[in-house]
């Protein structure tokens, strides 16, 4: 003998399954937001990722200007520094910045005059370049190391693709430090 179905039995999802699925649906919706979806309220203030990207582009532009200043003060170092500077320019472009592709101190120095974010960046003035080439290279290496360290710290708060870019560029900066300090 079979029992008749209970009048309480319903077809379709049960309340418990809906309650269990709701947080997962919210999580998926939160993770799938596109780059333009982050500041839907005001839109006047850039997102943290946009600020980190702008800072990284600015740092690379200032570093390129520093390379230009060293080359202007020590022309014999130009051949050694040219590939490193070119890579720094590509880094600035990868972060959305613009950098002059030719090593001209005046153009790069004016490009690095963008307003800072509170921290002083590397100085690009030719007067700040040490008189000895070895000291100038050491100063460039210190600037590369400082920027690479800053980018590694920025990784913690950066979204996926930007974090990968920051990690890659920080690794390249560490390689530059090695190349600048090897004898």
C-alpha cells in the first residue's frame, strides 16, 4: 500500500537549497565584475587598481628620465644603459603611461614632472647624477631596487592581471639591479 503524497510536498527547489545557493551566487556575481563595474556610484575617483597602475607608469617614466640623466652626464655608459632604459620605457607603456623612446634628457625630464602621489620619486635632474660613473650606476641600481620593492608590495592589493604585470616588471627591475651592479 502506498501513501498519498503529503499536501506540503512541493515541486521545485526547497528553501534550504535556495538559501545554500544564494551566497555562492553572490560570490560569483562579485567576482565577475568587469573593469568598468568597480565604482558604479560616483565614478569620479579612480579605483585602487587604476591608481596602482598610474603610480607604476609614473615610476617607470621617472626611472627612464633618471637613465637619461646618467647617460647625459656619462656618455660612455650610454651603450650599456640603452637596453635597460628601453625596457623601462616598455614598462611605462605596459602600465598605460607614455614615455619618450629616444634618450633625450629634456623630454624625459619634462615628462616626469607629473604630480606625485605623496612620495618623492627618483630625481631626474642631471645635477643629481654623481660625478663618478660607478656611483651613478649604483644610484640607478638603488632606484631600480626601490621601485621593484614598491611594486612587490603593491602586488598584495592588485587584481589578477595587474598583479601579474607588477610581478613581471618587479622581476625585471631586480635583473636590472644585478646588471647595473655587476663589474
